[in-house]
C-alpha cells in the first residue's frame, strides 16, 4: 500500500473536479457528530465495476454468472489484501450502493416490481486509489494499493503512478466552493394521494391485529422533473445544506446519481467487531428551544416509539446472530435520543463478534435489507410492503458504503436519499407501522422526513 500525505482541503470543493465522472464517489463525513468518526473519502476511476439489473449481473459490462452477493464475494476475495497500518478506516476497496430489491436474491419473495426507471439494484466499483480526509485532525492522504496488478513490482509501480495522478488532479481542483445555486426551482408530484396512503397504512394495521406481523415499514414515493439548470452535484449540496448528516454521500453510478443525507448506520465491521445502529422513532425539530426540548422529551417518553424501536432491535439481534459468535450479540445502547438538523430520533446500538471464517459479504447477506426499513417478522413484512407499495424502492432502503480490501466495512441505510435518473428526481420516505399507529400521524411523520428532500428541489434555502 502506497500512502501519500497531501494538504488538507475541503473534500466537497475537491470533489467538484470529479462530480460528473461516471463512477465518482464522495462519502461525506464532515457532518459526523460521533467522536473520531468524521472521515470523508473520494473515489474515482475504479478498476472493476459490478452492476445488477433485471438482466443479471455484469462485471465491466460483461455477463457474470451467479447471484450478486456471490459475484461480489468471489471478486472481493480475489483482491483481499493483508492488513497494514492505515491512518483512516477505508484505504480502498468496494464502494457503491446495494438497492432494496436485492432482497429477492436472498429470500423467496414476490417478483420485484418494475417501473419506467428500471434502476440497477446494485452498482459498485473496486477502487484501488482513494483520497481520505480526517476532519478532526485536518489531515489528508492518498492511499493507493496498486491493484489489480499481481506482482509486487508491478503493484508498487501502479500504486505510485495512480497516487501521483490523483494528487495532480486534486491540485487542479478549486480551493473554494461557489455559493450554492438556489435559483432553479422544481415541483413534486406524489404517486399516491394522502387518502390512499392512509388506507394502505390502515391495511397494515389490520394485518398486525390479525397476527400476521408486529410491524411493517410503509413508504411513499414522489417524483420531480429536474429543474432547468440544476445539476446533480448542486442538488446534493442543497440537500447537504438543508440536512447535514453523519453518513452523507454522493455517488455517480453510470447514468444515475445518488444524493444521500442518511443519519443511520446499517453495518460497521472493524476486525471481528460488528455494530448496527437502527433508528425508530421520530419527531420534528422546532426553532424555538423550549418547544424543541419538549418534542425531544415527548419522543424519549413515548411508549409507542420505544416499542417500535425494540422490535427492530430484536430483529437485528436475530440477523447478526446468524454470523456472530454464540452469545456475543448484545445491545450496548437502547433507545438513545439523537438530534439531527431536522428531526429527533431514537437510536439503538446492536453489537456482536463476527464468527471465525465469516467475512463482510456474509454479514451483509445475513442482515440485508435492514430491519428498520422492513419490519418484523422480516419476510412477511416485505411481502406486505410489496403488496401495498406501488413502485420498487430501488436505491432507497438499501445501503451505501464501502468494504475495504482489509475486510473492514461501513454501510449506511439509504434513507433521506434522492435518486436522480436522467431528468427525473425520486424521493421516498415512510415509517414503521405498529398496532397503535394512527394513519394520519404516520403520514405526517413521512412528510417531516421528506421535507429537506423536497426543499432541495423546490429551492427553499435553509
């Protein structure tokens, strides 16, 4: 591994240079509020790209046999490297998104819905060189592995050349960002009317009372035509300004872009230590400090929201237990109150120790899709979601993140996320429905979560 120190700069400004590249990726941790975890990464020009569409899996555009997780595992094993001392958690590897409909490759579920957008259900690249930024220490590096070269000499030469190339490009990037352009303004169209959404929520409550499930996560989708003059990266910057988040990301994946302001950690793996931090329970923030504190206290004391959170904690404990050492799965934090730019949330932490012989793809396979965006029991909840949601979820409710060549992993839940497909922008949000849910209140909660996404397109400044 070739590690090269570079001058610290704003990764958002540096990324401008790459924002229109077909496979450029920015993992934007500048807004992280967890001590020691605020890193950002820029990945460009991957040496291998794996995509899953309705026609199957391709590697660099060529058909590949097998399910997408098996293809990923085989390819990742081919490039898995030895551990080494790194200044940052991610020093190269797999980076991209895993869409919700990949669940059909893991479980026997109804055939995925299709729509006019027909988005890939997975788009990932293998990045041999990345730029990494430590916001706390204000340090930056380029890390270059030299893959996919096989011999030591060839790998060393490639690593140094690729690091030099990226360093030169970063040196050409603008030092400062221009002001965010809020002038282009668009409008949204809901795919279901409020009354229809509430009827479908009521149907889920009927399923719960009949004993089918304990909880299901129901979502609604809206679409907007791209406002003239609004490019994908500017849209991400708008969303970032409105809703700074610890697991923000901007991905260019061929013909589509993903702009995410996720607050939720789906999976983290360091060595054998596994962590998931499911979110359940939401209240809007209020600009008045007293009212804001009252809303936070209301959420913290809500038996309904705490019960909703506990159901998903139990589900995640079960999922992690499939690949963790017996007895190692535990809950260090249950229903902790966390406050973000636009909402308060209840967040729990589920942790465990990955069993010997298991790897990051095994962990992902055992846990995907996350319990907080499905329900409990998971399979029946997903069947009901398929019955009642009229469109595929696509990128939304899957995960975005990285799997290192060293087997470390970070994946965020792709909530609070915009998908840009050509000249159409998609936004989606929802919530967990339980027996004592009120359909009208659940609809309002989904609109609270959607608010910053919608405002990013309508051009309403923070």
